[in-house]
C-alpha cells in the first residue's frame, strides 16, 4: 500500500538534514527509473502484476519527489535543476500552449499512418492520413470533438512526455516499426521532436490510446 506525500514526509523526511534529504531525492529518482523499466518489461511478461502496480508506484514516487524537494528547501538546502530538468519543466509549463501534435507510426515495408491533433478554441480535431507503400490515394479521415481540449491536455500531461528521450532505437532489428512525434507550440517554445525505431518509451501504449490508435 502506498502512503500520502505528507505521510512520506513524516516518516522519511521530517527532522532530516539537507544532505540526508538530498540522499532521499537521489533514491527516489533511482526508484522511478527502475519502475519505468518494470513497466516496459511487464508488457512482455506473463508474470502476475504486483499490487500496487509499477505505474501506481511511479505516480506516488513523483509526489514524494516533489515533497522531498520542498522539504530540502525548507531545511535550508537548494535544489538546482539540471539542464534536462529545466527542459522538462519548460515543456510541462508550455502544455496549455500546444498548437498541433503530429504522430507518425508505421512499418518499414507496410507504409505508415499520420495522426494530427489540432485545436480551435476548446475544440479538438483529429486528422488521420494513411500512407500506404503502394498508393497514397486513401482519403484522410477527420474527426471533430467539441469541448475536448481540457480533457485531452490533462491526459497528455499525465504521460510526462517531456521525460521521453529524443530518440529510441533498437539496433538489433533491421526492419519492423518506426514512429515520430512532433509537438508545436504557440508561446514561443521550440518544437519538440521524439523518434523511435523498434524501440519505445515505457508508456508508449498509453500515448497510442490517447491518439486513438487501433
């Protein structure tokens, strides 16, 4: 059973020195990295899923980490953000200003499909464009969802895509699948691009569900 962030503070952080809290922060980060690997491995494992699940533990550890950072400051310490953390924070802060999301997914021999999410006010539009290897004559499909922007962005934020690496690659597979993600903003934030070839982030399946991939 997981505990609340305040209970975590009472049990693990209260009365600790800044150095001791720093050690707790490093431990939480290491645990989060291992949990992401566990989530990926579960997709190919037939072992029973533990309770609570790695995804639930990861969500809780994110809350513990935020509480630990605050405890560090309260204890007179400092938490300087790394360049990667600054990039993630900038991405998260810019989520309300997403203008368009382009997601391409396919096989090296089968062609590919491009899904484009765009916003008009509070409405969301999904365009699905199929690009077959033999022909490009399949007409794009456009789906409109009124007043769905807030729900979509909340779900998008929960995926923590800012933490994804820029590239995922499995050099042991020559053919197979590839994907690319491009996120454009209207607040001056630079376009974010992520790509992969036969390799994926730990929560890639959740992202595909959000993009309504079959």
